[in-house]
């Protein structure tokens, strides 16, 4: 495990960056300030996981400034409990903030903590806070994990009120999908509470402490899938109501009134989404809870993911735009610049504009002017058309298609099917965690080699593991042009939409809503032809459903070639 986190040491040492000690002091996620890894055992009387008796070993005598492996400098102790301690630290080799759990090597749970950390690290799922190192050294066992600089605990988010419907939907979708993937690999969390669920600044949800938190505290369960599923139901219940679905108060939230039992979220608080309310009840209808209204209970994360998939998808709210203030003319534009200001007691008379031409003479004059303008426009149009036809007949361009009307006059029409050169390609992932999808592979789309391709990250299912609605590639044509068709070659049958930015866009739009859908299709080779010719500079090839690739068995999209014609 130690080798995994030392692969980039030489790169970091030669990068010339300053030490991150000061930066780590200001970190506010995954354990510092608002996201401390608190002792929450007193908040969790409702959990039905078994917990082994506390170990008798005293915590190691460590202090701020102590170094582990001559690399991890401890900065601040955030938890000291039951024979182990958790710290905010700095990885001086890679110059980044990390979190560290430390316990004596002779601790009764040291072996299980090491095993849990190494199993969690092998999962490698980005939806979980990653374990970076798990080492036994100098009579100590320590586990090093990621420190997220932009994440906020669900506990902190709920302190100000329930989540919005879309945020609650995204939370339960992403957490359920992540836990289903973990259980497929034989890993359980068993301490999935609001302190263990984090939301990043990009809106992605991350889970920390997979297997490790339970091992540190000796938690176990005979039905781990049911335990984690009920925990997800409790998270959703709290997100919808800002109430903990048990009698005891926990995580800064009030519990339900005693002797009432478990009541649906939409009976606790008005305006709760009915589908999410029923979903929470189905997840909570396990040991220790009795639902008053529910369908068949969900007892595993997989069943919960399936139930979410059967719900109508909840769309994100429309962005609110503030109307600009009314235009105010300046004093200069009003024609009063330099004029003396009238006395406030004297009312200035408003000049009355002259009446329009309403007499007979005035009406006759207007009709005469209108007739002259119409005649001039007609004559000018006829002369222009005649000049264009003569120029077209004398030209040497034989590629123009000409039609003959009844007067044997040739009218040129624009060329169709002419290739349009692609100036640039840009990866487009507005709903992703880092907003990027392998931009280094984009040149392979234009190299003419059908065996090379740009590809997306891998996902747990064809619908991007329910993490996002899609990803894509923005095609820059260099200037605004008439687009008649876009041919896309995929590796594997893929569902795709063709979207276009407004024709007057001067720069590449970065928001998804800036691109309007003009065509769609699916297959390995898809021809996307808009109903009407589209004039634009920027096109978006937007993947909406991914194939499973035969070489690695992962759900991912691959684009081998893009061609644009007029």
C-alpha cells in the first residue's frame, strides 16, 4: 500500500511548488473546522450494528509536528477515541493535505483496520474518499486518506434547512449507486451517517470511511446490505425533513416525537416530494422501523438503485435570471446638459410635438412617398437578380447546382454536402466533478485512424451510473457556417444528440443550456442531420447512453471519427 502514494514523489519534488503547510491550515473539508471527523457515537443510538467492546490500549502519544514515515506531518488532532486518534496532516512529499488515522500496532482492532483500509483502496471508486496508504511501522498502524478541500458534510448542509428536491434526489441516487458498487465487491460501510457524506463544490457526493470507520470502532452487522440501505433511507429522510427518523436527537437534528412511530416525510413537512418520501419509507422499512405507507421494502442498495430508476427523473431547477434595471438616460442625452436647473417651485411646461400629417395633403404625400419607395425597391431587386444570374452564367464554378424556371433564367443555389473543416475539439463535461473527460485524447478523433479514439471515463451503467445526464465533445468550425449533417463513428452502439450553439456566439459556450438540440440518433455510425440547415460555429456531440466495451467490460463512450458537411 505504501508504494501507491509514492509514485508521484519525484514529480512533486521537482515541481518547484511551495510547501502546502499554510494551505493545509486553512482547509475546511473532510475533517477540519466544519468537516471534522467527530466522535459521533453518542449520536448513533439508533444504529443496529453490533459494536465490540472498547479496546483497553491507550492512544499513541503523538503531538502536532510529529512525522510518520518521515513524510506525513501531523497538524491537528480532530478525533481521539477508543484507543485511536485521527489527524489533519500534510504529505510533505506530494505537498498536499491528507487525513491520518493512527492506532497502536497491538490494538485489538489494528489487524482489521489494516485489512479494511487495503480492501477499500483496491476498490478505487472515485465516489468514495480514497485510502492513500495503510502502513504498520514502529509499533504504529496508520491509515492515510484523501483530504477534500472543497467538500461540505451533509450535517453542515442540513444545519440551515432541508435540501432542495433536486439536491436530495442527486444525493440518494449517487450514494445508493456507490454503495451498490461497494457491496458488489464485498465491502460495507456500516457507519453511513450525515458526517460520512460530503458534497463537493461541483455538486458531486462523496462517501468517506468505507469499511475503515466501522473497523476503527469495531462495528459489525449480520446483514450489512440491509444496514447500509436503512442508513441511506435515514439520510434521505433527514435531507427532506431536517429531522432524524428515530426518537433520539442526532447530528444536530431533532428526532421524531415519541410514541408516534415512523411517519412519512410528507407528513412531517409540507411540500415534500411524494416520490422521494415513499422511497425513504421503502428504505427504512427494515429492522427497527415500521412504515405506515410504503410499497415493498428495499433491503439492498441494488434494490434502492432499481427503485430510483423507476421514478420519473427529477430535473434541475431552471436558473433564475435577474431582470436588468430600466435604462436611464443621462442628462446629456435628455438635452439638458449645461442648462440651468429650473426652480423646484416652477413647473416646466412639456413641449407638445407637432401633429402628424393628418390633412388630405399630408395623406396624399405619404401615399406618394410609399409608392416611390415600393417602385424603387422593385427595380433594385430586379436589377440585382439579373446581375447575379449573368455572373452565375459566366462563372467557371461547375459545382453549383442550377435550376431553370419558366423564363429560362438560372438561379444559383448553395452547395450541399461540401465537407467543413473542423478547427478544434474540446471535451465537455459540465455535470462532472472536475469538468474534464480525457482532453488529451481528442486529436485521435481527427487523425483518420478508425482504431484510435477519444473515450469517456467508465461508469457503473449505460446511463452514466446516474451521476450525470451525459458528456460530449464541442466541435469548433472556426467561424459560423451552414451545417447540414454531422457523421459520428463510435466504438459500440451509442445514443447521441447533436446540439448547436447560437449562430451569433462569439466564444465557445460553457453551459449545457447554451446548446439547443437539433438532431439525435443511436448506433455505431450515426448520421445526424438537422431538419433545417443550422448556421453555427459551435456544435456539441452529446452522448446520452453508453455501450459496454468488450475489451474491458466497462460502460464508456468512444468516438473514433467526426465529419461535418454543409
